[in-house]
């Protein structure tokens, strides 16, 4: 996963899939308070063929584009909030996630990142239905 210099030191990066209508794109091109701007030649969200792909969310503070302090858990939680905001940007905030991939740099961070991702998926899936199939 190639990372831009702004992401140097990032310990977590996320990819999320959600059900979506016909193709639409979302790009955050300037500093914002709700999601980090693009740091590469990609869209934060591409929605097509019934699936929305949130690409490469990092735990960057949107107004400064610096990594949030607090390590991998804080980065994962912020990246998940960004994923939620980006999905909401194209009206997909209420859609059930189809998958979530977390790239974790340090093995010692896996348990904490897994717990944050599990809690996010559980909440997004309404708690009662549980996370998507195959989530461990």
C-alpha cells in the first residue's frame, strides 16, 4: 500500500465496501472538518454497480492533515469516522457494510484495531444482525 509523505508513520489504513446506486464519485480536494483531503490521485469514494468503495482512509486530522496522536487505536477510530463521513457524503451513510479491510503495520496493534473495526461494523449493522459474514 503506497503511502504519501503525509501518511508517513500511519499504522492503520482502511478500505470499506458498501452497497451503492449507479456510479458516483466523491473527492475531498481541500482542507475540511469532516474528512481528510486526497493525498493521492484517487477518489475517497467510488460508487458503481451497487457497491461503494471507500479507499485508503487514514487517521489524519482533516484540518491539519497530521496523524492523530494516540497510536493505532486512535488512528483506526478516526479512519472509521472518516469512512462514515465519506459514505454519508454520497448518501450511503445508512447502508450496511459489505466488507472492511484494515491494513495494520505492527502486529502488536492488530488486536486493538480489530476491536475498533468490530465495534464500528457492529454499530453499522444495527447491533442485532451482527457484522458481515466472515468477520472474525
